[in-house]
């Protein structure tokens, strides 16, 4: 394990920074992460939205380089 942690990316955020943080964590383009989040939310039962909010509450903000 590399010791990476999921952080919210407020610089590239559209709403809370969860999708941008996931994109930075996984290395996937943020457009695809946002598109997948929308599709999963529309096809899901509300659980994906709850997961989004839980990640937004538990993940800390991205630390800026000094």
C-alpha cells in the first residue's frame, strides 16, 4: 500500500469536491468520474447519493503544497 488517502479537491470541485477527489485518488479523468456518479445515482435507489454525502463528511480537504 502506498499510503495515499482520499481527500476532497475543492480547487476542482463542482459541488463538494468528492468526484474530483476520487479522480485524483484513482488517476481517472474527473469527467468520467462525474459521469459515472450521475449514471449510478439515476439508476440507483438513493444509496449512491448517501455514499457521496458520507464521503464528503469523512474525507478531509486536500492539503495545499507549501
